[in-house]
C-alpha cells in the first residue's frame, strides 16, 4: 500500500500516523514493522520517530484484511459542483472530513462511499478516500473531492503551486485594528500541546490576508484569504493577534452564550482550474444557519460601529 502525505500530516511521528491508518494494528506492532524495514519513506528506511513531511511517500506491505474498511453511510451531501472527475461539497459544521482511529462513522468519507463507492481516489489511503484537502470538524464550507487518482494529483498540484483561491468568513473577538492586513507568521506544532498548532520560531511560512467586512463594539466580521494552507492557520493567526475566532475555545476564545459547533468559520469561496481543461471554476456560498445565528447574536448585544 502507498500513501502520500499532505500538509496536515506534517510534524506527526511515523508510528503515530500508521497506527491511525492501520488501526487494526497496535502501536507496538507498527513499530516492529518499521524496525524490520517493512515500511519505506521515499524509498528509504526510517525510524518510528521519523517526523512526516508534506509529500512523503509511505510504502508498506500489509494484507487487505489488515486495513480497516470504512462503512458507507447514506448521509445527504450538499454538492455545489460536480463533473466526471471531481466534486465540491458544502460540509456542515460538526462533521469530520474523514474517519479517525476513534471515530469511524458519520464523516464526509462515509457519505461519499455511499454515493460513489470505489469511484474515489485512494492516494491518501482508505480513511481518506477522495479527500484532496480538509476542513476542521467544526469548520463548514467548500471542500474538493477527487473521483480518481489522476484528478487528485492534478488538484493537489494546484494547491501546492498556490493556484487555488480559498476564502473564509469568520467573526473574531475584539475590534480588528486594520481594514486590510497581511499576516505573515510561521506556524508549527505547539511544543507544550502537540494537538494544537502555534506561531513558533522555525515554523512553516504561513500567510493570511485579512479584510474587515463589518465592525461591532465587541466583534469584527472578517474575510480571510489563505495564501498558504497550514493546519488551523486562521485560528492560530487570529489567536496569536488576540482576536480569537468566535467560540474557538481551543485557541483562547471565551464560550459565548449562543451555542455553536465551536469555532465560527466558513470556507465560502473557492476558485480553481477545472481538471484537464483551462476552465476557471468560481464557487461561492451564503453564510450557513449557524453563522447567521451568530450575526444576529452580536447585532443584538452590541451596537454596530
């Protein structure tokens, strides 16, 4: 089996990653596979402690029954765009993009398998069938899915070359000082809390473009354009600048009285080149019901300025 890692797998130990992918195997068994040189990274032997990098090619030889099969589930999909090679779905807040070793049901991949079966790319393994890029569980919005490996490679290259435009809308705490801003702060794993990211010296270049859409007494409504696509990039940048995303308690926001699926963040605009053509596709969606609820909440409790 071969898996190509992406930016979201960076800074994760090899044994930890394979324990999730091959969740029929214990971590000890995974470490023995690596020790016995049955796992190759870019054609080379590595230790269990090897830290994965974007684009690493992982090769390992296991029998099909050792790979956990993800069960299809008939979950409705909000499909915004589709052709013979790909689709773009509007993922709701609260839904995992793909299964993990702890959660194997009610994810986007479960829904995709029900509708498309084997007609999904498998470059990123069984747990990530069709998934080219990801959104956090509680981030809603537009997400690309590849129906075959050739399309997956095409879209992944567009992302790597920064030829895809992704814009988000969010509400942050406080009054963001500049009407337009460029945030250029490096992001890496939080050394004290490995499940989180942080602005750290020696981290990867991370650039976010900020535009103020509307100001309120205690909050600011923002449009954010990702120049790079690091894990939790918007949430980390906003938190570091003391403007955490509304209800993002993982990154320092207070728990507001209005209930949401944690952070209020929506991927609402996507611009890309249709695979194997010169056609430019631009997609835009309206704020979802959770986002509208939060807008009503902040308008009711603070005067617009």
